[in-house]
């Protein structure tokens, strides 16, 4: 399940891409499949170990084009172990809402992104997230949980403040908003709830259902994304340096 729309965030074979706070690696895997040279970075060593296993399995199965590469490594988003102007593209998905110094993360991404390079950032959307917080403290008051809720304009202003130029936005994963509202209402960890089980099955059908079912769920999500899309996605570029 991808949050970034690669038609708005085009990759070329050989692009060097950083998936910052990669988690389980879903965007890193897609970039690898598209022929990029991928660095998946996260502070969670267990997740990085799993991402590395999947990279190795993809390489063995021939899922990535010849010449593409993929590396998984632990690291700190506030102190990236890369030189200036190292990456053509950066993805940071569902990460910034966890980090107190979000301006510091933006500054680091700006530093390692090449002039003319592109950034895709996704965060929980304000309204669906606000409902989750209202329904459940357990949803966000956990170690490493969400510490802020972004409004779209606020995130775009922070991108501009970091020196980046936003060029597009959209919303994603509308079908996931009611799922999390239900979980927050019955208990975030209460997976035995009949309502949670039933809605989870709908999400499974969306991913692995028959073509007819998948077509229906995707049409519903596309219609609902502008209203209750769970994620807000913004795209920005780093300006080219002025010639001397």
C-alpha cells in the first residue's frame, strides 16, 4: 500500500533515493523495483534487518532491474550520515508527526538533497487524526507515538521555511480513516472486536480481492480521499543553485 503517487514523484533508473524513516520498507521496495539506487534508513534496528532481508529476496528473485541497488541501514534523521547534495529524491512517509524537531529533519533533508531534487512527505491528515485523538488517548500517548497534528498549510509553510518549493498535494487512504476511528472507539489493541474484524476484511479485499471488488473499493477511496483521506501528501523540490 503506497502513499506516495509516483506519477507526481517520477523516478528514473539510477536515481539515488533515500527512504527516511522507512519502517517496513514499502516505498523503498517500490523505488528498488523502479530501478533506483535506494537507501532505506530507520532508527529501528529490527525493522532495518527485515527490510534488508526483503531487499536480498527481491534481488534473488530478479524483481529489480539490472543496475539497481538497495541498502538498509540504521541512522538518525537529525544527523544523516551522508554528504551534502547526495540524493536525487527523498521520501519521508508518516514520520514527521513522531519527531519533536521537525524543522531539524527538514534542514537535514534539504542538506542531502541535490539541487533540483524532489521530496515527498506524508503525514496524517488533520481531521481524521483529530477524530482519532478525540476518541482515544491510547492512540497517540505511547512511546514514539504521534506528538502533533499537521494542518496542510502548516506543513507547506514548513517546507517553504526549509528552502523547499512545494509543487503539489493530495490525500490518500480514505478507507483507512473509519478503520482507525473504530479501533480508537473500541480500544486500539482490541483486534477481537467484530466491527474491527469486519472492516479489516474490507481492507484486505481492497488489496487482494477480485478485480471487481478491488475496482469498487478503489473507486470509493478515490471519491472519499478529498473528504476523509487518512494521509496528507506533499511534494516539493530543492531549487537549483543560481549560477555565479
